[in-house]
C-alpha cells in the first residue's frame, strides 16, 4: 500500500499540477487498454483463439470463458484486456473514465468506446454499470436520429442483456449468484458493532478468517471473494457503515457535478478493492484537484449524436 501511495503521489509531483498533461496521460492509458481489449475481441469471436498477455507474463490464464451460448452469435467470449477477469477489466476502465471525466467532462470518442467496452466484456455486473454510464451520456445528449433509433430498439437491447445475464448466472449451475448471496448473508449476520465499525483494515468476518489464514480458499465456505459484490460491501467488511459513509460523503461533496457523482456511484458498484492502485490514484486525483465543471448539457459533445 505504501508503494501504491508513493507511486500515485509521484505522478502528481512529476506533472506539477498540470491538469492537461494528467488528463492526456489518463487518456493514453485508456487507449492502451482498449487496444488490447478490442484486439482480443476481433480475434477470438471469429477464430476461437484468445490473445492472453496475462498468461504470457505470469503463467496464469485469464478467465475469458463463461459457458455463454446465445442464438446467432453462438459462443460468447468475455474479453479481459490485461486483467484476469472481465469484471476486473471493466472496473479499472470505470476508474480511468471517472478520472478523465473529473479533469475534462467532455464526452469524446475515447470515452464512448471505453464505456462500450465495459458492456462488451459481457460480465453481468459490468453490463449493468456500463449501461448506467452510457445511459447517462445519451440522456444528456442532444436530440439525434441515433438517439431516437436507440430508444426504439431499447426493448430488444434490454432483452439481449437479460438473456446474456441469465445465461451467465446459470452457466455454473446457479453457483455464480448463490455464492454472492451467501457473502451478503455472512456479512450482515455479524454483530451490530462490527457492522457499524467493521473488522479493521486487516480483518474480515470471523467465520472466514480461519479459512483464509489456513488455506486461503475462501470459496470452500460457499461465498464469493470479499469484493465480488462491490466495493461498497468491501468497505463495510473493513470499516463498517461508518467507514462507507465517511469515504462516500467526502468523495460525493468533493466531486460536485452530476457526472462525477454517477461515476463515483458506479465505482462503488465495481468489484475493485479500495486497495487497488486504480482507486488509490482516483482518490489522490480528487484530493489534489478541483473538478473541471461545465454546464451538464454542454458536456455532451456532438460525438454522441
């Protein structure tokens, strides 16, 4: 954690408060990640061959499968970019988007393509918060034929999303959702003082602590990873409702605009841990900079039209 904090701090010191350079740096990082994601996407669907940089570097394969088969398209692959799982890729893209939009609220082509890639990762959770982001962009955009067509096709799009989500949730015999429900049950079954103040930065639920310390295989308890249901729940596990309210209140009032607050809400829905570098960087960004604010309607440029 100290290395992550020092690394994030060093970036701001090196750029000497130049917001334009910082925004461009974030934009290039987004493009770098998008390049790998769409390279995987355009190769794996027609050929079935998956380009896996994570496996090449670490020896650990990415989880790009999922057992999803839908009519016409057939096998659905869940591209992961440089990350292990599609939901992790989507989470990091959300943080990068939130950081870029905090410094420059213009919704340009890079922002739209990045938001689209979140949905195209075909992670059930990522589809949900990807739609929140894109939905906000289009609702606030100027009237256009594209906006009208999408409105007409929205029932079909919603049906397709629900179909993919249901196929994913049932592809493992229902276990995908069951283990997440079991995690919620275990967290909220704790005593009230623990729910209020949490288990501490290094603590977890007592029922899971023994397994984590002995084998590390928390799935043996029939629960998902501690951050699988969203960063909001991970905050409760560690710092309770007091910690969750404190951090969200600070970020909510610091971000100021509707767009920034929606991105904050989506970040809390992702499965990222607040210990990841992406969130540490995002927090430093907000702590060290005021948001660039424009009229909400003028934020959405003609790129959306």
